[in-house]
């Protein structure tokens, strides 16, 4: 009998422009493989605002309507507002951090506590966490079953992810070493909070740490953000200390793979419906295969890259 699993998706009001297309796509890919779907909504903007709080108030009604519609369409889906109350924060800290109080936000003003609240809110220990901007191709409805078996077998696996990018016969396109498995798999040395499948019991106890880079600590002070490392930096450092790995797994045909859009731009939003269609049908160019970020073969990022360089220069 398969162990029960939860799909947990992190959302905030600022995510509405892409979530209205990507959330139904994500639920089509995963809801049939899990026992419950937790749609975690972070309603706490944080003191510094910035890019993580764009359009927060005006987009909240639209996000609520989207979530209600998704809960009607997909059985087992429920909305869970991130609870910042004292009792819940204490429970989350006890479960994952040995009782040490958690910061609300990280050094960039991005989410920290809400990630662990989402894991805590799940009814099951096996949790597939995804951010609201992730895309998934392949469409296998057995991936959760296969990944659950791998995690149960491999005590050194802190996390298991769908393959990063569409598969290709040219394995040299992936930077990570090949992992022996019946399907395409790689052994990876970092964890991103964009996406991971974990047995949450393996995470604890976690430490609370400042950012490793002096520049990050200085920017946190400059922008009035809490001086704490990003959750993905924390998880990656703990994984190294415990001599564990993340395994990226395609799984049996047709497998499951992920893509992440690295920018937000007019071209991205205009082409989002078509991008989802192409990912779901496997209509991707060869240049995209083996790349975990949506690249210029699918979306022209020229304007987005130029705007990003300008923001970095100013900040």
C-alpha cells in the first residue's frame, strides 16, 4: 500500500498574474497522485515590502476567487492561510527547529516561516512542495509512487524532485552526476524552495542562521529585512552537513519534469497560456531539453534580462 502524500503549493497575492494560469496546470499534473492538496496562502506582506509584495492588496480578491474555483474543480484541495499566531508559530518551531523561534521573512524580505508552516499544515509526512510559478511536463501519474519508494529506500536522500528540464539523450547537458536508477536520474547537491518532495521527518532539527555572504547581510540591514539565510540556503547547508543528497528523477515513461520561468515580463504573461500548452504536450524545442529554466527557445527574455541588469546595478 502506498504511503499517503500531500501536495502543498505556496501562494501570495502578488502571484495572481501567473497563478491564474499555472495553478490549474499544477493541479492537473499532481492532484490525482496525492491524498490531499494544501493551497498555502501567505497573507502577511512583511515590513519591507519590495518585489515580494507587489500588488498585494489589490490582487487578494482575485487570488481568493481563483482558489475557490480550484477547490471546486479539484477534490481534496483546500485553502490554508498561513497562521502567524503565537501557538502555531511555537508548534512549527518545535517540529522543525527544536523550539527555536522562526523569522517571518528572510534577508531579502521573501518568505521564510510560511514555507515551514506549509509543511506543518500537511496531513501527511510525505509532502511535495511547489512554488506557484513552476511548470511540469511528462504527465506521469505514477511519479509520486516512484519517488516515495526511492525516499523509503534511500536513507541518504533528503529530497527527490522531478527531472530538472525536459529529458534528452545528451546527458552532458545536466551538470549533476548520473544516479544509478531504472529511469533517468541525477544526484544533486542543493535544494531549492521552488520545488521538493520530502519526508518531513528527515528535516528536523534545523538551525537558524544568518546569510553566509557579507553582502547579503549588509543588504538585509539596508532594506530593513530580518538577517536570516534563505530557507533554500539553510536546507542545502544541512544536507551537506548530514552527507545527504537530492535526487532528480524522471520516472517511468512518460516521466515527470519541471521548468521554472526565471523572469516576469510582458512576453512571459502574453505567452503563458501557450507555454503551458507546449509543456503539457511535450512540444519543446531541442534547445530547451536539459535546461531547468525556461530559456529563449520558448520565451524571448531579452527585455526581462535588460530590466534585471538595471535593477541589480541600482541596488
